C-alpha cells in the first residue's frame, strides 16, 4: 500500500496563503511522478478554504485529496458554527479527520461524540481519519495502550466500513512540540494498533496507520522506516510546501 502523506493545516493562513501552498504542492507533484507512485497526498484546510483548495488541488488529475478537519455529530439543524458531514462531502471532500487531540482537549470531545460524528461521516461516504493518542500524564502512568484501545473500541465493531478508515496515532505530547515520539514508542504503539485491527476486522490490511506529532523532513526517513507506519499526519511542517514534499521524498 502507498504511504499517505497528510497535511493538517489547522487554523492557519488566509485564502491567498492556502492557494499559494496548494498550487506549489500540486506543481511539484505534477513534475515528480515518482512521488505519486510511492505516496498518496492529502491536505485538510480550514472549512472556509476547502473550495479554493479543492479547485487548485486537482491540477491535471487527482493529485491531492482534500479533507475536512472535523464534522458535526448532527445531521443538520440549529447548531450555530458547526459544519455537517454532508456539507463537507458537498464541498468536494472525500475524507474527514475526526478525534484530533486538539478537538478532544479544547472542545471536550468524548469518544461517544466522535463515534457519532463518524456515523454521520460514514452516512455521507466520507473516509475517516481517526486520531488516537495518549497525554504525557497517561504515558508516564504507563496507560498509553489502554487509552488507545479505549479510543479505538467504538470504531472496531460491526457497523463500520473499515475500507473507509485510517488511524492516526498522535501522542498528544508530541504534537506541535518539535519532539516526536521515539522510534521504540512508535514501533510499539503501531504494532499494538495493528494487532487490534487484526483481532477485530475482516480486512485489517485495508486500514493504514499514520504517525503524527512533530514529523519533519529530518526525522521522516527514520519514522517511515518503522514497521506498521503507513504514512504521516503532519501539522506545522505541512504549511511549507518544501517541507511537506521533503517528508514525502523520505519515503
Ligand atoms: P505537528 O502536528 O506536526 O505540528 O506536531 C501534528 C498534528 O496535530 O496532526
């Protein structure tokens, strides 16, 4: 399976910045087909920029997948400020990130809420990138596997279309800190998640497991060399086209 190189742009930049960034990424990819042979590419802009990014992401073919960063747990109605899964699908996105630790932390999202969002996303045929990962306190207490198992639990049952699921392991303490998890930590957790998929799914091999948390051009090769790492979810380094591409080139 190709590696997935996914950029989470979070709440950064204006429409012009996003247009310049996606144009630069697609221009480079169009000129380096071997990168497209090895990797799939995805970017998740803020909702307001999805239209412009979508329009530019497809230059000459489906070069870059465009994703939402979140969706509402409700179908539609009086939920001021929220964006529904159908709106995301309607804007041309095929994927949506759910359960990012910044949503869990700043918006108090629970696993139950995230699984309702996943239901809405599934109803709209969106591919879900489910983020899981422990906090520093949980890791210090040795609880990381229990925490991730709990976060995965609601997603490994019967009703899910697992061909439309990607897991992103993102230890909370490694996000935006410049300090990625160690090779051993990543290997152990990815192996644990892979085992959970194998125990619960008919086709576990369809599910990619990404690593996220301070992935940069200078640590990407080491991270991609770890077994069961099927790509990366990249925050800060995805905001510079050169760094984003350099990470893919490390595959
Ligand atoms: P980071 O963010 O690469 O800036 O650490 C990763 C993420 O939050 O997905």
